[in-house]
C-alpha cells in the first residue's frame, strides 16, 4: 500500500515538473525577444539623440544672434 502511494506521488511529481518546465519555456522565449527589442530601441534612441546634440555651427562655439540680418 505504501509502495503504491509512493509511486503515485512520484507520478504526480513528474507531471508537476513537466508542467513547470513547460511554463518556464513559454516565459524564456518572449523574455529573450523583449530583451532584443529593448536593445534595438535603446540603440535607435541613442542614434537619434546623437543627431540632436550636434553643434549648429560646427566648431561648438555659441553665436550671438543680434544682427539686423538675423531679425529680418
């Protein structure tokens, strides 16, 4: 009777382990995909920000815009 109960418990444990492995595998692939997309988005934002921070005049020095040509 105890042997049968032990075998039944091992059978249930085996089912639980296989279910757990199945759940873990369904989480791993989307997680890897999200990490990949996150890296791509970060690279795009970094590239976009590098373009925004480019100096306007080329030498990096500020210009005082007070002339009549500028205001006209």
